[in-house]
C-alpha cells in the first residue's frame, strides 16, 4: 500500500518518540493530538483526553480540539472512537488553514473486535500547495499511542486530487494493516504542510467490520421509526 515513501523516514522517527510519550500516559483514555512537530513532545502541542476540560465535545467517545499550531491560522481535530461508534471504528476530522505545518493524531486502545485487518481511508479537500502524510498504526499491541505495525503514505496534495466521485481539489487515500493482537490499540495520523495560503481539510475513517455497521444501520433505522411514531 506504500505508494509514496519519500517521507516515511520522518514518520518512522516519530514511532519511537511518540510511543515513549504514550507509554508514560498508558493510564489515559481515548486521546487526540495537534502537534507542531513530529515528535509530539508536548512543548507547544495541544493534547486532549476524552471528557477532559480541554475537550469541547462533551460526549464520551468524541473529542473536539481547536487551537492555532504550527503557524496555521487555525487547526481543528475532531475525533471519534468507542463508545460513540462501533468497534473497531475510529474517525479523525482535520482542518488547517493558512501556511504552516502540523500533525494530527487520534489514538485509543482496548479494542476487542475480532477482525482480520483494519481498513481506513482519508477523504478531503485542499486548496493551494503543500504535502500530506497519513498513517494507520495498530492491531499488534495494546499500547495507547501505538505507532507499530503501520501503513504510511506520503505525497504531494495535488497528486491525490480528482478522485472518482469527488470534485476537483479532493483526494482519497486507502490504508490497511493486519490485526494480530487482542485487545489492541489503534492510532490514526495526518501530517499537513502547507506552502501556500488556503485550506486543507478532511475526514480519516477507520471502517468498522460489516457486521457492526449492519447493527448500527438497524439501530439508526429503529431510532428513526421510533421518532416517527412519537410525532
């Protein structure tokens, strides 16, 4: 899956640094990061734990973090994990405007859904020049913030524009890793470097297993029917 490998060495360097940081925070829950450097060492970074004082979402399994990091005019990380969405689903919504560089992460552990592999995709929109790196890590250990067993893709933002079904300026990127542990941790990561003024935004979704999605669909259908009966 590694169609672009030009920046993988930078992200590999992140593996050791962020794993060491996350090990010291092993007692923490679902967490989202907005970092000004790939080390995510906490200096000038915005690190938000689910239901903490810095979490604007206020719901279990949903984190909303907004700050100005890496020279951007604004950076936003809206991440979702269990129990808000079925296992092993996870979602990372990212937004960066202006010129600058930032790293966005979402991580959670204690997943137990028995799936053969974890499949994710990034869909988004960008205007102006820059680069983007995305990574999917996990399935092989249960360490919060794990950056082992990773699929890493790197490239120019313009190389991912015009994907089928999307308008100009959009990109679509698939990732996949195998699951070998149970329980296990998952980390989603997006690195944006903008060289021209504009906006890069998108949604990075780890797809739950089909059975879980079917149950979610049935639940939503039942909720809709219940609301219609009440009306």
